[in-house]
């Protein structure tokens, strides 16, 4: 049960389970090392060959034995980690280490590298056919686009109000309740660039406005009522939100007609983080107006971009390419012209094209994509209801003099030649990242999660991970360390750990699938073994006993002059080269697709939605790498899934024949 569920009588409050949740454990040192050594098996064999395998494996066992010896460095680091746990209010990892190590000290641009994306399914009233466009349009912003945007904005606002009143049912599964802390970090928040390590803006739950971006003009539009009897603002009627959006659009259109150029500051948010830090500081020194605008953006509910175009589809003869969906990927993930009309620092950004096509982009550091996806399902659960669009206020004026009185305000910038040049240069750098991103969707409709459970008799996620292992080997000819996200939300303030999908069992399965001499009975047995091993790894990591976060926590507690062969070993680094970076999200009934960037320049980033009868894979790689190809990898996934189905059906026929 997740937040989409309807609140029932006697339903626990949203955050009522927080104090009941267990803390993230500090895993047992010896158990972590045992699991880590086991995970090295496929990489040891591949790196050193069968003849040297025994010696190289023994060397790593000696590293681990020395590390965990009484009085050894591992024991010392383990006690330091326990001390960190002792002084952490909620969670030794997420209270102290995770944000900085995983996100805020990373200085690469957020564009493609860090921000994730999720494509919304069309509204039933979107122009028919809703998802297809062969050419861009110069229609500007239209009434239907504004209406759908206003409807979604109102639904997001409604969710925040219910969240603050704790009317959202707490997420839970058969295994128990989940942590709800991340929900409180989704709204009214932005990432702030600072030297060497970023930070978050203060969360302003009393803010009444949303940031509306219209062709790079920025507006603050109030979508909550100013009065609140219980201190929690109520959303305005959707008709009033629509009227305010229309007034802001009219203002932007008048400025465009007057040939006024917007400052396009948003493109700077996609730049390398220290460069954006310097440019932001320069903006702040130019005028107090810039501070006011930046603060308004940071404290707003979300950012919502109205794009004055529908990104055209590029025709393709490849049966596995969906041109219109891939156009939606491009606009949602990056936008166009160097990332115009976006604010990449915002925790949640929604964009709407002028055919109504919409999506969401998230800044990854405050919240994992799962939480906004749950909220987005709430937003999309009710299609646009025309009956609710009734004027609830006098027609808003589009003039600047009356704009603030009518619940909206244009947020201006003061810029100089230096910033103008920085914007031009940054736009060029951003466009290179965009042009290099080979992002696409694969819709696999030959079978889905229901067939995998009933016919293959496997866990859908474990099965799909084996398909990705097989597809990778078909594509690259070698095995690679593989990252799959494990949610640790069963612990207080838990976020993620790693499922190392490359296991000895998965490697044996892939070998058998590629061995012409292996029979299908053996292949199916090895598939079952690989899925069973994967399920065990998933349970282990999800319960806070994964070894990647644990080893990271130990390593960061090394002090001057301290080190150990375990951490200096080339296999330690190689086992974290996530050239296959993966994550499953949801069944995806409300979404056209999803995705995130590859973690390595010669790898793939893969996010998938495993529906009952349709699996949607979002795949990203780099055009600049001659070793990878998103479109080629799609075909390898398709082939892997077909080969695995044949193996499972052969096994089923064999079992049936015995009966």
C-alpha cells in the first residue's frame, strides 16, 4: 500500500510509524567481508583467468582475514562506525555521509549525469492522437496546455496539503511499514550550489506559490489560499489556478511580442557545479533582485515549465524505436537548446509541451525517484475534469502593475555582460551533453511480470536482472559489475543500498545460455539458481545488510596514514565500476517510460517499469562511446528475453509431459 491509496477511517497518520521503525544496522564485519568476497568471483575469473583464479581468490581472502583480525584495521574502523551510529539521531549513513559522498560533493553537471526523468501518460483529452507529432509547432502556449498544467499543479498542491495534515496513508508492505521521511523533502526545496559541496535550501511548507517557467521567463504564481485555519494552506480552486497561469502566459507573450529576451539563467543550473557556484554568487552581487528571485524559486512548491512547442518525432525504421516516446524522453530529460526553460536544481520539475505531453524531472539528492513517482501516480490518477474549471475570481490582468494583486508575479533578473557571456558559453556546454546522450525507451510487450510469475515461475525483478546480464554479455562480450538499487525504507530515514546483480550464479546462467552444447533443462536450473541468489541479495541489501554502503562507511573513517590492501586492491575498485547501472521503479501504468544517465562513459543506465503485460525499459548511453549503443542494446535485451522465454517454455513442456 502506497500514498496513492485512499485514506480510510482509523487510518494511521502519515508519519505515525516513524518512531517505530528500526534503525539502519551497522552490519557484521565478517558477514560483509564474506559476501563481498563471494561477489568478486566472476570478476576474478575474468580478470586473471582460470589458471590463476585459485591464487588470486586466496589473496583476497588473506586481505579480508587480516582486515578483520582482532586488533586489525577493520575492527578499528568498525568501532568508529558504531560511534557514528551512536551519535546519529536516525541513521548512521543518511544523517551524515550519504548526501555528501553520493551527490553534493560531486561537481559534474546535474544534466543527464544525476537528474532522473519520468514520462507521464497522456490525459484522455490530449489532442488525438495524443503522443505523436511529426513537426514542431509555433502555436506558442495554448489553452489546453495551460489547463492540463493547472490541473497537475493543483493535484501536487493537494498532495502537499494532505501530507502536512498527515492524511496520506503511510506506505507499507506485507513485511511492514516504510519510512516516510523522503516525502517531506520533495516540495519547497532546491539544491544550492556551494564551493566543493552543495546544500539544500530551507524547506518552506508555508510557501503559497509555484515557479512557472514560460519560454525562460520566470513567474511566481500563488496556488494556495493565503489563509489557513490550521496553519496548513489549502490549494486554490483549479479554475483560479488556470486563470493565474493564463495571466502569466499573456505577460510572457506580450514580452516576446515586444522582442524582449529573457535572461535564461536556468541554463546555468545545468553547468558544472563549481562554475554555477561562481556565477550564482556573481548574480547575487549584481542586485538584491536576483536574491529575491532565487529565493522565490527555492521556496516554491515545484517548478513547472510551459514549453512553447511540441518536440517533433524523428522517424525510424527500427521496430524497437518509438519516435514519439523518444521525443518525450528528450524533452523531459534535458529540454532543448542547451536546457532552456528549466531549473535543474529544483527537487521536482514538471514540464508540459503544447500538445499536453508532460513529464517530470527530479534532482536526485533530496529524494529517490520512487517517492516522486508515487506522488505522480496520485497526480495522474484523476484525469482533467472540465467541470471543475469555473472562474472563481475576476479575470486577471496581464499587466505588470496589477500582477501581484492577482496572485502572480514576474520574477526578474539583473544581469551584466559577464553573465550574458556565461549563459552563452554554458548553453553550448549543455548542448554537447544533450547531443551525446543516447536515451531511448524499449517497450517489451511479448510478455510481462504476470507471465514471469506464472510461467517462468520466477521473481519478475530477478528474472529481468538476469535478462540484463545476458544482454550485456551479448553486447560487450565480458561481464561487468552491476548496480541495482535496493530500497532501505524499512529502516528509519533509509534510502538505498546496492544489489550486486553480477553473481557467480548469474554468470553461470549467462554462460549456459551462450553455450550451444548446454540443454534447456540445465539452463532453466541455472536461471532458477541465479534468481534465487538475486532474491537473497535483494533481501539482504533491503534489510540494511548490504556490503557496499558498509564498506564505504568503513573506508571514510580511515585517518591520516591508515590504509589497507583490501581498499587498495584493483578488484575493490573494479567491483564498483557500475557500467551496468540499473533500477526498477513501478508497474508504470501511469507512465510512458523513465530513465537516468549511465554511470560510466562506456556503460548503460537502465531504469525499468515492470508492468503485468508490458515492461518499459529506459536506456541511456553515450553517442561518443564507440563501444555502446542504446538501440543495439535494446535488440540484445529483446533477444535475451525471447531466449529465456523459450528455455522456460521448454521446461514447462517437460514438466507437463511427466504429468
